[in-house]
C-alpha cells in the first residue's frame, strides 16, 4: 500500500502564489506518473498537471504558464508551484500516482486551495 499526503493548501488573494507538495511513501521513481488534480464544488475532478517518469509533463490549458509541476529535493515528493492564482483555481487539490509498469493508482486525501477575489 502506498500513501500520498498533500500539503501546502490555504487561502490566498488573487494574483498570489502557493506551493503544494505531495509526499509519497515510496520513491517518485516508483511511479509511471504523478499528477495533480482538482475538484471544485459541483464540478468533476480534472487534471491540473502530470509528471511522467521521463520527466516530461503536461498541463491543463487553464494553468499553462502559471503552474509548474516538479520533483522535490526528496526522492518521494512532487510539488506544484502555483502562481498568478485566480478565483477559478479554488478547489480541493489531489495528488495521484500510478505505479510503474501497472495500472494501479493511488490518491491522496486532498488539500483545499481557496483564492479570494
């Protein structure tokens, strides 16, 4: 069993920044991909950014140029740097990891991000 624990959420004003971290109970190199998803009230969960094992990444169009996904200094963390935040970025942000060579995925419990206007 792999655990993913998110941290770094909070309340920020429009235009501000937050840095989310996802700590895994295994090295991030054990994952084919690790990504950040978000779910706003009344909406479906959506992909925000994903980092693949070869260090390539993809972003939702709505966050391109504002958010950056990266591995942390610790081998078991993935970060999401969020800049120029907008009220529409308000959501619960979840970390997801897919184990290398499998279709097995794990989710964190989520962290709330609220951007005030």
